[in-house]
């Protein structure tokens, strides 16, 4: 049963890494659209306002590139990728809250995806890193464990199993 659970958790993190990359690519695409069509009309009960969204387009492009990079880091099961992804996903969700008035359905969808990705990045990461192979982590040096275990290994003796 533990084997099955580890596979599910590893699959969930692989899903999170892939979703980070997809969300990032969508952000980059939206950013280019915002740069091309850089004037938006906002209709209020009293006014018609023209808003230049060039800065928002560049923000989307930069955040999209960051999301793709940290998504790749998550797929390699690296600790830096996980920490950076947590930070970038939290910032992405906060920015989406700022745009909830203009694009409510899209913003809520992005926040929901960010929450799913954030959960998968914070729940039982050590099990997942072991299942995915821990690419990018320091190799075993032989110096891990208690001093008694190191001395026993150096002398070539076998330590009896603890029951």
C-alpha cells in the first residue's frame, strides 16, 4: 500500500510541474496578446475608460517565463525548484486576485490551479523526492547516520537489524 501511495504522490507532483509549465505558457501567450492589443476599454456606469495594458503584458510574460522555469525545477524534484515554485505560485495567485474584477472566471480558475499546485508542492515532499529519484540533490557521501553506524561500516561489521 505504501508503494502505491508513493507513486500517487510522485504523479501528483509531476502533474504540478506540468501545470506550472502550462500556466506559464498561457501567461506568456496572454502577455503577447496584451502587447499587441495594448488598449482595453473599461465600461463603468458613468464613464468609458481606455486603459493601456502594456505593463500588464510584460508582467505576464515575465511571470510566465518564471513559471516555466520553476515547473522544470519541480519536474527534476529539486529543492530549489520546489521553494521557488511555492513563492512564484503564491505571487501568481495574489496577482490574479488583483484582476478578479476585470476577468472573474479566468482569475478564479487560475487561483484554483495555483492552490492545487501549491498543495502538491507542500504535502509530503520528502516521499515524492525519493520516488522521483532526487535529481539535483547531493549524492550519498557515506558520512550519513550515527557515529556508531559509521564506525561499524568502516570496520566492515554488520549491524543487527532493529526489530
